[in-house]
């Protein structure tokens, strides 16, 4: 579910394009003095700033979803989150032309673009010209990097929500294609602006995939009918990255909100629901895979009513995340659907069986 959010970089839209620097060209003689001050502060800041982070190329750990699901938790910890996500989309409607290696290469390029733009603009943390933006992110380098991660992916590269803002009181429409919920929907065109897009299930994964390529300690967090990112860097070896905060870019723009915000947005949830579903907690790699394979089940049920294969997907999700009652509910609902299909297909056989077991086993339905 998308939403309109504040974008600290675009208090005025031209700031991202560097319009303030352009305006300086018309200020006459004072431009030399201002440029000298800015240049001096730039080099002073970068002499103490965090070194540039490289974007390592991820290598495939599995060739198909079966290999992925056979991995141990220790093995999954070394698998690229993007690879996990894309493997879970294979064979689904909308993923007929999915090229996983090409998608991973695209994410590598995106990461390098984010790295360059972030490093190029780090001076804004100390430049008085951007005081308001620096105050919004509490002068935190970690928050700056998260903000520019989302900003570059949205504004420069073109990652976007596929259907626009969905009001809180409007039911989310049924899934029509895997491109809505898996990250290949963001990359089905060379120009991401023209790609299908994503939603609040796939966009946080893209942010995490790119951010992790830059070494960022980004986790995925679930809420009711929503997921978002969390910077989990309190124990990081880099002091400038020792921060913990939620950030969101599922709609247009970037926002930082506390856990309490997601108790009522995008859907209201109760304390017992949060506890039983495992919401508002940073996911482990195993739980991330559970989320992706459950999403696979959602696509199978919504697009083709393929309850048998959806049941298998949900069963894997339960195995991977056994403490999540939500996974169990999805499995239970799908199993009931399969039972109802069989009941409708063989009414006489079920009637006879019910008669024989009447009184002996009340679990069997009474067929009228």
C-alpha cells in the first residue's frame, strides 16, 4: 500500500537538481567567496567522513527455488535478498521472461549509482545551505544514506509504486501479476521509470538489496498489510552508522517513523495481532524467505486460484517461520479451499462417507 510522504530532499523540487548552485552563478563577485568557503568545508568534512563504500557484485547461491528452500539458516544468511526474492517469483504469472542474473546485474548498477550520488552529496550534512534537511535527519550520516538510497532509486533511477496511493479505508485490490509483489516488476524495462513498478512488498526489498550491496545494515520489517525497512546499525563497526530507525519509501518520497506509527498505518492492528504475527520485528534471512514464499502463495491463489501449489508455498512459509500465526492462517485458509473444491467435485462420495462416519467422527461435514 503506497502513501504520500514527506521528502526532506525536495522541500523545493529544484534542490535535488542543484538549483541552488545554479543561482550562485548570478550573484556576481560574492560567488568566489562563497565557493571558496564551500570548497574548504567540503574537504574538511570529507577528511573525517566515512570512506566511500564499494558495491560488491553478488554471486548466485542457488539456481532454483528448490535449492533455495533446501538451505539451512546459516546458508540463507549468505544469500542475496534479491536472489531469494526473484527465485520465489519463478514460474509465476508475469515472470515468464524473468532473467535473474540480469536483474542482479541491474541492482549492482543501481547500487553504484546510489553510492556515487550519496558520496557526492554528503557535504550537505554540514553545509548551512541544507540546515533544514540536516536537522530533519538529526545530522545522522546513517539517516542521510537511507534518505539518499530511496531518493536516488526513486528520482534518478525511476523505482516507483505501480498503482499510486491507496487510501487507508480502501481495500487493496487483488493481485493480478507477480510484478506487483516481486522486485522484477521494477526492472522489466531498461528505463525503470517505464517499468511496471512495485508495491510495499517489493519496494522495501529493492531498497534493502541495493543498500546491502553498499554495506548498509538494512532489515525488512512487516506490519499489517505492509512492509518497510529498518536501519539496524547500533552495533555497527562504523560509529557514523550506529543508529536504529525505520524508513519507508513505498509511496512517493521518504519518511522516518517510529514503530507506533505502523500500529495504525496502513491498517490498525492490535497488540495480540502484532505478537502472534511477528510484526514490527526485524526479519531474519529465514523469515525473509518465508515472506517471499508466502507472497508466492498469494500470487498463485489470486491470479490462477492454484490452491494446491499455494498450499505447498504456505507450508514452506510455516516451516521457515513457525512462530508466525499469520503464516499458519494462510495455510489453513488454502487447505480449506482445497477441501471445498474436492467436496464440490465429489458430492455423492462425500455424502456416503459422511453417512458412514456420522456420529463417529464429527469432523466430517454433513452434506445436504
